[in-house]
C-alpha cells in the first residue's frame, strides 16, 4: 500500500509540530511520499512564513533594505533546525534567495521559497529524498497547470524512490521561472503526487479533524462529516468550506484515489474520507451546509420574454463583455435574475445596465444588493421526500425571508438566497431542522 501525505502550515509551524509529523509518518511504512507547506502560525498573533516572504520581497523589489525581515525568516528555519538537533545549513539556499530577491525574480518565486526550504528541512529530518517541485511540476506558457507532462516526469522521478519529500504550492514555467498555484495550493500538489504514484490513499493533514456539517463560527460544535463524495465536496468548497483547496480533488478524482482529511494534533480522530462514490448512507439527510455573503441580484422583467429566442444569450453576453461571471440564473416566464459577486459588479454597474437596455430592451431592471447564498448539500436529498419543504419551513419559522431559490438537476443541492443580515439565523435554522433534531 502507498500513501501520499500532505501537511499544512500549522502542522509544520514549529519543531514541536515537526516531531508530531515524524511520528505520524513513521507510524506506517505506507506513508512514503510527503508534501509539506511552508511554516504557518505558531500562535494567533504570529505571521506565516509565506506572508513574511511576500513582505520581504516587496521591500527588495522597491530597492529598500530588507535585511531585518530576511533575518527573521532565517531565524524561523534555524530555530526549527536547532531544536530538532539536525545537522543542516541553509546558507547556500538563503544566499541564492537573497540574490534573486534583489534581481526581482517575482512574487511567485518569493512565496514558493517557504515550501522549498521547509521541504529541505523535513527531508533531512526524515532521512528522505528531496525532490524540488520545480523539476517535476510544470505549467504551460499560459500559466496553466500541465497535467500530462507533470504526471509523466513526476511518475518517472518517483518510481525509483522508496521515500521522497516534494514541496507543495509551486512548479515551473517553460522559461524555468517559478509559478505557484493559488493560495493553499499545497493541497493540489499532494493530489498531483498521489495521482503520479498511483497511491491507494491521499492523506491531507491539517489542524482540524476533517469537514464539519456547518461553519463552527456559526454553529457551536457542529457534527463532523465522516464520508463525503467528490461532488458534494465540490459544492461545499465552492460555497466557502475551506478545509481543502477546491482544485485539489481533480487529479485524484480521475485516478479514483480517496482523500482522508486528518488532524495532526489528534491523529487518532477518524477525520473525513472523500470518495468518488459510496454505498454508505449519511447520518443525516444533508451532508453539509456552506454559504457566502456579498452577492448582488439583477432582476430583469420583460413581457413575453419566454417567447423571445436568444433572450438569455443576449443577457449573458452583456456580462461576458464586461468580464463578469454569473453565479446563478433563476428565471420565470417574464423574469430573469442574474446573481453575481457584488464587488465585481459594483465597478461595472452602469455599463452593464446600459448594455442590458441596449441588447434586451427590458420593461424594468431592478437591483438588489447584500445578498447571501447558502448551499444545502447532500447525496441523500434526492431519496428523501420533502427536503426542500423542510428547508423553507425552517427558514419561515426563523422569520427568514427567502429571496432566491435554485436547485440543480442532480438534486444534490438546494441554494437559497437571503439577506446578509439573516445569514447566521438561516444557517442555524437549517442545521437545527436536519441535524440538531437527530442528535
């Protein structure tokens, strides 16, 4: 059996955390390939190394002195090295990084050095091979991840190794410059490595014991999710559940490799298993609830809209020309609503309104701001009658007005729009009706 294990920044923030990580890895021989993040916060007021690197590079790029900030970064790593008692010098690496900062190698390069250095330290501590991600993970000229080339090179590289550490978060461009994934991209690297070695399991170790049914900032001690499908995770991640980077599921999903979210500080906890499909019935009708604030709804009314061929295309064409993506588009016979991110829409508001009048000749256009969207997700929803009715009954009982309803054809989720001021109350009402009543 082969496992790929990824450890987040909080799991590698200090020497104490490094020791926990080593215990976890060495507890099973199957944990052969390790993907580390950069050191995270050691305490709430601390600064992540990635943020330290960004700040340091910005000073260097402006031609200002960055010696104090650079020394602080060195101290973080040497503090870990010294406390672990390993013989390791990073002076050559730091000299190279300093020169590249002065030479304005780019913010992606700067940010990637956190994982790069942590990978070197962890490989030395474990006695594993170190494989620089820049040598095995590739982006094309457009800055998009090149999965085909990466899988071939990475598979060949790791095939002859019993164990290896591959830093997360970055790869290289065709011109050999460093390119990073979006923030939290070490999750993606772990998934890529798992697919390349045909792993039996991808373990993603963090500071929480998997996914929870609802946001713990809204619901006190919400029920955990023990098993979830890729599709359910995709829906919840997109709507704000942030335990795992939403793009991390794609490489392993194609290979049929499950992901297990585990807690470095509580390794005995079961965590959450993410799978392609499962015959196991969830504990509740719903799997989870997630939501976001900050949406605007543009309501378009026009008599006989339904009989006008191409009307929807004309509406969306206006948003496309202005570089605005739409989130949802519920409609009626003579009405169509387009839901967009408020921050993106605000700057293009008048151009879009003028374009809609020019393209579509509506009777009226109404704009509603400060909307929150809540996704109620669950693979068991389609086999349980009255799920939508229970959602709306719970919201009515909590005196929450539903401003928008959208349900996908897969019956995997129901999305409701409410006023931002009702966001927390709506989450609590839905959680209570499906989960709290069964506890």
